[in-house]
């Protein structure tokens, strides 16, 4: 659905799609694989059914709320960008499958977006409390960091570090949801794995795709401040660190017999295909299209890891 073809009035279903666009639900559904992966890898078996059901509802509510919060906090700057022809759209962008930033384009009001974000936040808080009160604290920290990330758009390129921390919160909460006292080494490795994945596979590539637009609006991102070449070096380094942490965390979690070794090698192969090869291609070409290709492929990385863990647990 293109931004120019959207009608002025919407049916109930079309309007619901706008709310899901606000929360970038297609991307959020992929991100939901991250908590499931982190929890199952640590636990080594499936948790009780009620934990799974509450966990799925809470995870969906949490990601829906946080992505919507991004647009609520950025409402004024997004309106400015939309008014000046910003938000370059592309059908290959996961975040543009429906429409980018419907509030900024006047398709949803600020109050509608705010109430949507608050409603899902309340549901996420209830579910998190039921699972483990520690999860409430982690979720609130994630929301606070997401707010800080938005406010730093024209302030500091190091906002990407904040983004990396935000993306780890769902998985960390999920681990505490299935085990009140998880291992500290595992938590640290999981944090670093997802931190570097977000920086190298998501945040900086997305900023690289938007670099010309961000320059117009005086944004302070890694590609704008340090240049595309330096940004691509950071991307490749972060991706390599992601692969290293992935091998480490699987090595620590599984018995290293022949089967464990095969599955660990499979995770490495998934990382090479979804992260390293696209990152190296971007480094060589420096093309915006390759930045978006890396972003899209990297978005499937948690789903690939979750699938590997599920296969291991089932068979």
C-alpha cells in the first residue's frame, strides 16, 4: 500500500492496519522470536503451557507498545519530515509493508497513537507481572531507553548504543520469565549477542539507507557524523562479534557432542548467510539498496536461531 494511494477515510479493517503499521507489526512479529529463542535456549525444554500463552500475549503487547512509543515520542519531528517530503518509502523495507509513520502523515491522530501505545503497555505490564515482577522492571527500562533513543536523534550518534540495549530487553525478560535465577554468564552472552546484532544488522544499516534524508534534517547518526565508510566498518565488526557471541552462547548451552556441534555450526551458517555476506557486500558497494538488504535479512536472524533451537528441542 503506497502512501499516495491511501484514501481519506478507512474501513474498520483498513484502520486497524494503520494501527499495526504504527507498531510496525510485521517487523515486530519477527522480533518476537528473540524472547522465545533466549528463553528456550536457556531452559533447554518447553515451559508450562500457561507460561507459553501468557508469554506470547505479553511479548506481542510489549513489542507493539514500544514500536508505537517510538512514533509517539517522535511525533513532532516525524510531522516535520513528512511535511518536507521525508520518509523515503520502498516496498523492500519491512517497516514499509503497510505504511511508514501513519501518525506523521495525518492518518492517525496523536491521541489515537498515544492511547494505542498506552493500552498495549498496560497489557504488557500485567503479563510481565504475572510471569515475574522482574520482567516489569526490564520492560519499563526498555521503554525509558526507547524514549532516550528518540530524543537523541539530533543530539548524538551514540544513540545506536541505546538502541542495542533496547533490543536486548525482550529476550532478557523472557529468560527471567521462565527462570527467576538464570545464569549471569548466559545473560551477559545473550545481551552481547543481541546488542551487536541490533547495531550491525538493524540500526546502522537502517540509518545508512536514510543517510541523505537524515542529513537534510540535521540528524546525528553514525553514517551522517562519521560517514558511510566508517559506518560500514562498524557494521562488519558488529556482525563478526554477533557470530562470535552466537557460537559462544550455543557452546555454553548445549552438550558438545556430535549433534551439538552440528547444530552450533548450523547457527554459524545462518549468521554468515543472513548477516556476514550482506554486510560484506554493503562494505564493498556502499549502496543504499544493500544497506536495506542487510537490514531485511538481519531481521530474520532471530527467527532462524529460534527455528534451530526448536528443531533441537523437538528431535
